[in-house]
C-alpha cells in the first residue's frame, strides 16, 4: 500500500515585509492512502464536470473566494451555494488526515530574530515528523510515501531538497533518520497547473486553518468542515502546531 502526502501553503513565508492583515504562514499537509486518493480524484472530476462541463478547472482557494477566473460563475448566489455544499461534502466525506504548521511571523521575529532558520523548513520538519508518528499507527505495511509539494522556484526547490537530505541523514529531535527512511519517501515538486488533486485539496484546507489561527472566535464554516480531519492523540490536536 502506498500513501500520499501533499503540501501547500497559505500566506507568505518571508519575514521582511509582513502583511499586518495576514501575519501568518501556514504549511498544510494532507496524508491519504492511494485507494482513497483515487476516489477523491474521481469525486473532483465529477464536481468539475457538473459545474463547468469539463475536468480542466483547477480548484484554487483564492479564486473561489474572490469569484475570479473560472469561478466567476459563483457570482450567482444559487450556483455558489450549491457548489460550496457539494465541495464541502467531498472534503468532509473523504478519508484523509491533516498535519499542518502555523507560524505567527510577528511573534516568531520577536522571539528568534531574523537569523533563525527558514520558517518554511521549520514548518516542513514538523509535518514530516508528525507524519511519521501518524503512519506508525497504521497497521498495514506502507511500501512508499509519495511526498508532493507545490513548485516554488528553482532555487527554493533545490534548498528544500537539501533540507530533505539532512532529514534523511540526521532526522529531527523526536524522530530518527532511520524511522523517516523506513517510509521510502518519493519526493516531487509539481505545479498547480498540472492539475494535482491532492495539491488542490491542501490549498483549499490551508486558508481556513490560517483564518482559524488569526481569530479562533471568528465564524469560520470552512474550518468546521475540516477540523475533525486534524491528526489527534486523545483530545489533543497533535497534527496542528503553532510557532513560536
């Protein structure tokens, strides 16, 4: 059995120019088995066919919220209500697990300064670590973990590959390199333009997590749909980490 780990982000991971209205960076990981992922692909295709008559539309959280590009059809409130309901139904019923890192950039700078390690690498290390914890609880043998990240640029992707190499060599504070290597990570960088269903799901989930981090008391119906998917140990959200 193979598993997939998709990662996408919400917000900018840079620390130089922090948006006062959105001072957080979220890296969202989605773990899903190959059979459940195949079903998700089919469900997304049927949803796209229903509203656009083809499979080429790529779900992007920002465009959906802004009713931009292909999603201008959502200016029609009746269509929007129906589409959101159908999309939420798929997101709710699909069997997957969320492991995400949320970084408050202002608090991070105040605590660590600008010389601290790259926040993306910090967020990534946490997700890899907790993914190993989660996979260790699965009784069936996992032959491979396909890790798929959104492309960020040639230099950035090379830097991430170097970080992965370090993780495979030395591990993290809580997880040894051997435990990480046991899952036979297969790492690839893909563009949203490639229509990767798992990246689209991760993108759709990352933004509600960011809104939750900014104000836990604010009405956030999208978060209510996904909160049960967060990796838990008992009542603790073990798959959701706030930094610092």
